[in-house]
C-alpha cells in the first residue's frame, strides 16, 4: 500500500517602495522578493528540497522575464513597477472559480470582488467615510490615487493591510447600508 504524503508549501513575499522614478505614472517602483518553503508537521519552515527547481514567469516587461533557481529557498529578487497590468489577469494564471463560474480571489475570509462590488454601491457620504478610513489606516505599500480633477479616488484593494480590508468589509456589510 502506498502512503499518502501531504506537504504544505509556503510562499513568502516581501515588497517595499524604493526611491527610483516610476516607469509608468501612478505605479510606484518596488523592490520585491519571493521564497519557497515546505512546512513540517509543527508548521516550521524547512528548505523545499522536494523541488529540483523553481521557474518564475515574470511580466514580459522585465529584462529577464523567465527566471530559474535550483537552490532552496529559490529566492527570486527584482525591482519593478507595481500595480495591475491592464488585460493581464494575475500573470496569465487563471484564478479559482466559484460555483457560479465567476473568478474570485480571496484574502483571508474576505471575497475581494464582493467587497469591490459593495464599495461601488455605497452612497456619497459612505464613500467619503471609506476614503477617510483608507487614508487613516493604509500602509506604505498601499496604492492610492486621488484624481481631484475627475472627482475620482482609486485604490488597489489587494495592497491594503488585512485589518483595513476587514474594516471595509464590516462597513460595507453593516445592516444600515442602503444601496
């Protein structure tokens, strides 16, 4: 009888803003890295020696968009602009689909697409409160753009701290919200 072996893989990513001019307006330059580990039974990080290599397929605008590493922790480190790539969904890798066939990306227990839909439906006073919540609780990695001329406020929800995402979720789903 063959024994089942289950492994938990942990990807650790870090990013920080760097003092370099943006290559594209509105998308700050970042220094970032990613590492791959295997968790043991106690949840401790161990070298991912079960893999012989890791191949990272970066956005084609990177000078070397396909990078291969053969030694754990398979650290890939780069600098580049930060933000969504128009027409490119999660680097070309499809996200999981819910039962209704819609693609979803979840952060913790929060459905980010439902959060975005709820934010869009808010009344003006509630939207002003949301903008203030974001300004008061954002991190240095949070991407926001306030376009006063157009009367628009942009935020990348995926760059918000987890605690702020939870605050926004609770606010949007409060029973007294009238859409």
